[in-house]
């Protein structure tokens, strides 16, 4: 794994890692991302009077907040795949078919969320898929492209899962989010397998390259509703059998380096 | 271990037993519906209130019927037992697959099937442990429709199980009242989706045929899983009785 890391991320040094970390910190504490998400905090009723938000005027505030959070991730993914498909970095054949499928799904998710949110939908941010130069250009290096894709998909799964509780009072949106959540998991499995990994995540995914390590923090949990699920078929299977959620804050910390 | 969230009824969360009369039965949706299972049920002398043996599949198991099991969906225990039933079915299937690997299996396919078998056993044991005394008994399975020596037959059945599992959790989630149970279901459904993706891929099907997965009603799940379950399983108080599911436009592909 270390060898692969050196091969793939030969340009990645301690300094750039620090830069990535400090960027993340800056964005977390009130950078552009905070601005982008501020709209989600406006009460639905207020937003409705401020514009012709007829379509979504009845959306409860918590739903708006979650859907805009989801929309940001879907913008991130769809922009990534739209650029990836156009860049020519993806080999023709199966790999290209896989990413075309994922691309079309992410764009469909964006369209769905924008429609649901109406005028309350946040606009598409500008993205920097080198994370400010912290990682090589994924549109010129297919290995990097796949690593970033895996990070986005596995983060997406954990992000949607983490919002299930917030959507619990809102059946329609909970179900809608779950029907996206499982598709992200299908994507994640396929991208992982294109990289030669299993489709599921052992422990905290020790094989995950450094730039996407944060995606797997806490994924090795074996306590499910008080049951030690590592006791049935070993710890590895126990961790693989359950995907863990990420908080909104954790997800934003992972995504923010890619928001220009 | 879990706390039931009832609507105030002072009844057992899960009832296991025969219905009092044919009139009662008429109100309940019947799971299995296979003629064979019904016919064998008549000859079955096992007490329906007695938990059956654990579903360890064998050649003879497909001919075994473990009485009747009723799952009352009026509360979270019922919904979790519904999930437990599905996980029992999946675990039993993959145990049989791994015990009798089809000839010509690739190392990739074997790795996938062995991993999935472990995950489904973990899911099954998780529900069994978490539900404790509220858990339904082990179900008898009927894999007579699966040719375990055939790659195509095994992988197609696996695809049905995994896609159905995804749709089942997606559809049941909104009926869970306890947020911790909802999260637990969410932790499992994405793993089922990972399975579905891998199985579909090695089958040469699309790993993700739709941008939105299905959210199935309890009845739809039963219709798909029922043919593989020899036990006579019935549902009561289904919140989706008579409803049509939220389905994706390309759902026919999911059924294939």
C-alpha cells in the first residue's frame, strides 16, 4: 500500500498535507462553505416569502437543510464525473461505462434535489478537484481519479446515512434519501472493485490511500445496538457488515478541500 | 435487549402461533403461497409455538417445514423481525452456496460469495441477539428453485435476494419509530446494496440499474422472498397492505 501511495501521490508531501488540513480548518470555521450552507438555515416560511418559492414553500426547515447538504455532495460528485468523462482520463470499455452510469445517476440526483428544493436550492459551487494542489490532477491521472471517486462515493453513503435521523419525521424525504443512499453504496462497491478492493469496507479501510483516509474514520465500529457484531464471524466481517454514518460536520470537513 | 415501541397494546411484540380460526386467517396476508409449502404444512407435526431448528441448509432441508410464523408489523419489533426473516433467508442461501460452490467458479466470485455469506450470518445473528426473546424462530427454507451447481442460477438468485433486501430496508425504514433502529437498518441496507452491486457486476448486469433504488412494500418483499421460504409466514397489521410501492421506472430490470 505504501508503495502504491508513493507511486500515485509522488507529488504529495508533508507540506501539502498540512496545507490541506489548514484549508479544511479554515473552511470549517466560516469560509466559503459556511456561506454556501447558510441558505439552508433560513426558515422555509421566510425563504418562501422572499421569493417565488412556490414549489418548495411547504418544505420544513430541517428538510431544506438536509436536502441542501445532500445537494452540495451531489454537485460535487456530478461535477467530478462530468469533468472526468469529458477529460478522456477514463479508459474506454468497461471503466468508461461504469463512470458514465455513475455520472448519469449523480446528475439525476442533482435534478431531483433541485426540483424538491425549488428556489431554496443552493447554487452549484466551483470545485477544485486537486484540493488546492494537495493531490495530483485526477483528470490527468486515472488512478487518482478512481481514488477520489471512491472517496466521494463512500463519503456519500456515510453522509446520507448520517442524515436519516434528521429526516425521520418526514417520511417522504426519508424514503427518497434512502433510495439515493443505497445507489451511492452500489456506486461505491463498483468503484472499489475497479480499484481491486472489495466492494465492502473492512475496519477503517486500511488500504485506503492517505487523501481519502478521513472517509473511513470510525467505520470499524463493532457495537450495534449493544450487540458485539464482531463475535459472530470475526471482527473483519463484523465491520464489513455494517456501514457507519458520518456527521454533517465530518462530511463537510472531507468535502471542503474540493470546494474552490 | 431492545425496547419495543408499541401503540399501547399490552401484547407480545411478536406472536408465534396458529391463528384461532379460518376467519382470522382471512384477514392476514399470507407469505409463502407456494402450493408445495401449503401441502406440506398439513403434514407438519411440529408445534408451531416451538422454535424450529436453526436454518442450516442441507439437501433435505428444502423438504422441511417449520410450522407457521406470524410477524406482527404493528411495532418496531415486528419490522425488525421482518428484517430478521430476510437475513435468515439470505444467510441460509449463501451457506448453501459456499458449501457447494458451483464448478468453474472464479476466485473473484468465490471471494465475493464467501464474504457475503459472512455478512449475512452477521446480520442474522445481530437481529437474533438484539431481538432476544422477541425474535421469531428459525425459518425453514426452500431453495428447490435454485440449481446450486449452476453459476447462472446461483448468481441470479443472489441478485434477487440482494436487490430485494435493498428495497425491503428502503421501504420499511419510514415505519420504524425508534431512531436507533432506523440507523441500524441504514447501516445494513448500504451493505446489501454493495452486495447487489458486486453480484450484478459479475453477472454482467448493471451494478446500479437506476439512479434511485426501489422502496418496496412489505407485500412486495414477501412476493419475491416467499417462494424460497418453506415456513408458512404471515404478516399482520402491515402498514403497506393495499399500497403500491415507490418504484423506479426501470424496476422491471430489478425483477429480472
